[in-house]
C-alpha cells in the first residue's frame, strides 16, 4: 500500500491516510499506518536501524485524509504541545443525512467512551466521567437528502464528529455505528480530514496541506474544489 505524501522534510511528515486502516496497531493485528510509514521510510532511505516517527493525533479507522507525524523527538514534543493548545487547525468535510436547521452552529456535548465496545455516547454535563466536546460546523451544500458540512474541532475526543452530528439528528452517511437506522452495511463513512494547517516546529513557518476525498458517492455530488 502506497500512502500519498502531502509534505515532508527532516522534521515533519504529512500524509493522506487511506480509509479503513488503523493509525496504530490494535487488537485486530491488521496493518497499521504508523508501522507502514516506518517501513516505507526505512526502505526508501536505506536506514540501518529503527525509524523514529512520532504519533501526535489520530483519525478513526474508517476515516481518511490529512495527518501529521513527527520525524524527530523535538518536533514530536512541539507538535504535541500545539495539539494541547489547539493551535493546529484541522478541517473536515462530512456528508450527513438531512439538512441541519442552522447553517452554522457550535455544538457542545459531554461524551463518555465505552472502551470495551469502542463506542461513545452523549451524557449529561453532570456525569463525573463525561468529557466536554466542542465542534463547529457550516453547511456548504445540500442535495439528494444529504448535506455537505465543513467541520472544525475545538476538542479532540474519540468519535467526536460522528457522535455529535448524530446527536444533532444528522448522522454521517455510511456510519453504521452511530447511524445504523439510515445507513446500509458496507457503506463507506463520509468523513474526510480535508485540510491541516500548523506552524512548522523549527522553521516557524506556516505549513498547509489539502487532501481530496475520492471521487465516489456521495462525494461526487459536489464540486469539492470550490469549497477549498
């Protein structure tokens, strides 16, 4: 499997994550993105020892799009700090069922993860284990009973976009976990990390990459280039 490289230098590696591959090794023992990239770099650069690649954020297994990895420990520390301070801008496109009443909205929920089932639910704000989740969405277009949203995150909780949009009454197209009543088994979830912008950890220059979803249903309903 070849992973498209969006940007690379001595400190950073930004790639386009393929869909349906875990970011790091899990119980499935399936090929994961982190080890795949390490092996590719080792082979490409003919490195004799282990390859360092720092994981600073994640995407759900079925989700594709732009991701950043650190190639040095210095970059990893600085990128992790940027993530904590929420200064790395991550933009997503999401196709949901229906048309949200509000064209733009900030959603705030409290989420609880069941690690055994790998499922997240919305709980009251008073729940002692609930974690606050905040996202902003904007409706870009609607067609055929579906809407294309631009989503930005203020927090980074597991399954956050999927759960919060489902709680709004507009589950993602193809999401069997949080929209089983509207989606069919085998459909690919329509959530894509389309853009990533950050300050280079050593050069202090802006780095921006864009990742285009596949030209398949439902993405092909819209001219996505016009929404960059």
